[in-house]
């Protein structure tokens, strides 16, 4: 117990005050740095969609952005909870599902209202195969930033935390991807953007399982 | 804890001391005794490094418990190899019993040393060796009544001494 006393003495000497926003700030820093890198990746490896001027006048452009950004923002606060021992992230997690519910509902209604012949095109678009992979690719730097941030925090459920960071990275990446992608059907977005976000979540889980232990 | 997060070193020192006591109790009932103090130190260090993850709107106990539990599970994961060898496990069990018996015996001897030699022998015979008061009297040349009186007085003395020490 003498060793413990000595440890306690040493820990309480030169005690630095800590900010209450420490967790959020650290997380935001990692995610922002990753998002900046993802934007550059999108501009260099893909390209800004040439019809952007036209696109911002369409509803679907804003629907895509709203779906992905809302998931990213709610996802950020879920991860902020997951970084704190003893804090419950359930309510925040359920909030995070709401944009998906809204998107799927909209997609279902759109399909229902469309003529039968148009439905297949609305679902598959022209980039179905590539889209999820490109979203995962863009999510990589954001995932790296988020994992870096989490490694300085205290997630007591490493796999859940990994999923959280993965979904956050995937949805942020999907938001950025929307500035390149010219798909304009709600069903396509509901399926393939979501697949990309989910795949990022799985990748985050795999990384979290080994990389978020402390 | 609020004061500690703001940088109050004295409050923090007191908090860590209290945490150490509670952690020792928590781990003491669940992991091998030799590992307890090390894990206490490791947990205190983790709590220090990650003190910014405590949310002032939640109860401190929830935060402390979550970290203690996480560290304990991690400890089991790391020491799993040691626990799967059955022989070692049995040895540890026997060693624990041996220690307890030895401690108990030492305590009894300490208690008895408060009494004069003759009474000590009587108490040992009647209480520890299972002799009846008649048999004890026969070995010491005392009547059964005398033995009873002396044992009764000795017990009163011990109880008075024991409670005195206890307070």
C-alpha cells in the first residue's frame, strides 16, 4: 500500500485542470481533420459534380445532404457518450436511427408513386456497385481521425465504440460523396448510401475490437 | 470530483485515497489477493489519465464502477492462462485455508496470554480440547465447581479485555 500512497501523491501533484468539453473537442478535432482529408480525396480522386449549380436547385440534393449530415451529427454525440465510462448511449443511438427511418420512408413512398417501369432504375441507378465502396474509401481518413481521438478517451465497450466511430465516419463521408455523385433517386440513396455507411460501421467495429483497448 | 477537475490538488488527493479503499474492497472479493494492489494502482492511474471523461451531470459512482469493471475484465483476459492450470488453483485454495487457520491460532494464543498459566490451561482444556469440566478438574486437582468458576471468570476477563481493545 506504500506504493499506492506514493502513486497517489505523485498523481495529485502538478494537477492540471481539465475542460468539461474535452471529449467533444478531441473527437471534433480528429473527425474534422479526417473530413478535410476526405474532401481533398473527393476533389482529387473523384471530382466535384460538374452540374453542381443545377443540382443545388433540386430537392434530392438537399435530401441526400440532410440524411447523411443528420446521421453524422447525431452519430457524433453518440460517440461522445460511448467515450465516457458509465454513460448510456442508447437514447442518442436511437436518435441516430431517425434519419435512416425518414430516408427509407421517403424512398418507399417514392417507389410506390413511381410508374412500374421506372422503379428498377430508381433502385439501381448507374453506380450501385461502386457507390458503397467509394463511400467507404472516403470514410477511411475520418475513421482514422475518430479512432485516434477515441484512443485518448475511455470507451468501456470497444466494439460498440468502433461501430459508432465507423458510422460517424461513413455518414460524414457519404455527405462529402454527395458533392460528386449525381444519382437522384431516393431509393438508391436509401439503399446504397446506407450500405456504404453500414460497411464503415463494420470496419470501425473490427478496428475497435483491437485498437480501442486501454 | 468537481473541485479535482478544476485543479484542486488537495481535494483530488483525498478523492484518490477514498477510491483506493473502495477499489481494494471491490477487487479483493473477486481476484487473486496477490494481484489486488497492482490492479488498484493501474485503475487509479487510468482514472487519472482519463479524468476528463467524467460527465459532471452523471453520478460519480457510475463512472468509477464502469472503469473498475472494465479493468477487472481486462485483468481476467490477461491472466486467463494462469487460471486454466488446475493444480495451481488447488494449491492456492489450500494455501489460503492454511493461512487462515494459522492466523486464527495466533489470535487465540494472543488472547490466552492475558491469563495466568493455570487458568490458561483450564480454558484450553475445556474450550479447545473438548474436555468436560469434571475431566479438566481431574487433571489439575480442582473440583468441578472450582473449574467452572475459574473458566467463567476467565471468559469475563477476556470479553472485557477484547471489547476494550475493540473500542
